[in-house]
């Protein structure tokens, strides 16, 4: 049930991405951008695109790339903070899996809807008792702060005067580009693949379909928009890969060590079920602590082996 819910949430996020971008900036009767986001963010971005293209003489393609790099670099810390919050909760869930596994089995093997709901309630209570808050790990506020910047740059790359009649490396920036669409699709596929590398093996098969959702959506959006906007997506793809690399190979290892230290000083609590006969967690709390201790030793030994290599 949790995997299905995650798929729905992820697909909904991808499907709503384009609508969110267009929703942050208003339009006048002629379809041109307007509003506070455009006035305070979009216009300055459009000005700098025009400045680099005409006054510095770099052309609109390079200008879009430069301004996008500047914008994405400025908001990268917010994206990393969002990734940190989400990763912290997911790593805690992975660490406490031995404690939650008996209740998950009860949910899976429930014979009636009442038993299933009761087990789900106990799972949420056990997660809450051990400091798990998946909603808190979504990092919605950093994402909301970033969206106006994405939206402003999206419109600046589309509506800056001169872009629609310019070319970049033989690509007409005012028309669709199959070449850009293909490159962008590969970039976001790579980013999705990298995000799967930090997932447990048993979850990879379940999440495989999610890996293709974002690349397909990016291909659809790029193919339906001018190549000028495609350049914006292109640079964004590289930044998504950079953010994912930092998350997978820097943030997550640090978080695992931090969580291990947290539970070393404050061992995880075994949830006391109201129905102990059906809940292994309640009847054998010491066994759960032993499993966690064994998991800690395994993680340490694995780390030592990696260092020796």
C-alpha cells in the first residue's frame, strides 16, 4: 500500500510540474507574463539574458545557459536541504526496519479490513514513537521557495525578446528540438537511476516504474515547448544530477552515521501493541534491540571492507 501511495504521489508531482511552473506567473490578455513573480524575478532574469546575449555578444543560447547556472547555483542549497530532510526520514525508516517488519507482515497478511486498519494504525504509532515523520521529510517549504525561481526562469527563457528568432549550435530556439529532447530525457533518466542506487535491493524492483516517470514527463514537456526553454531544462538536468550525487554519496552516508550514533545513545523503542499475541514487536523488545545491534555491526563491517578496498 505504501509503495502504491508513493507512486501516486510521485506521478502527481511530475504531472503537476508544468502546471506549477505556469501557475506561479500570471498572463495578460495577450498571453504575455505578468505579476509579482515576473516583475521581481522574471524581468531581472530576462534582462540578464538580453545583456549577455546582446551587450556581451554571447548569443541567446549561451545567455540562457549562463543565467540558468546562476539561478540554479543560488537555489541549490535549498534543494540539498530538501534532500537532506527527505533522506533523514528514509534512512531512519531503513534503520528501524527490524522493529517495523512484524507490523508490516501483519498488514500484508491481514484477513479482514479491520485487522489491516488496526495494524496500519499501530505502524503509524510505532513510527511516531520512534520519531518517524514521513510527511515532515517531504521538505515542502524548500520546494515551494524554489518554485517561483523555476517559474520565472521558465518564462524568461520563453518570452525574452529575440530568443524566438535566434539559433544555438544550429538549433532554432523558437522551435521544438528533437535533439534537445533526447539529451534532456537521457539526463533525467540518469538522475533517476542515481536516485535508485541508495535504495535497498528489495525496493528497487518495486520502484522501477517510478524511475521512468520523470524522464518521460520531461521528454513530453520539452517536445511541446520551444528549444529556448529546452536549454533551461538541459542545465536543470545537470544540476539535478549534481544534487543527486551529493545526496547519494555525501549526505546519505553522513546521515547513516548520525542515525547510528543517535540510536546508540538512545536505543529505539519497541512499540507496545494492544494485542501482544499478534505482535512480535511487543512480546520480544529485547530481540528487536539485538537485531538493531547486529545491523549496526554489519554496517560497520561493511564500511571497513569498503575502506580496505
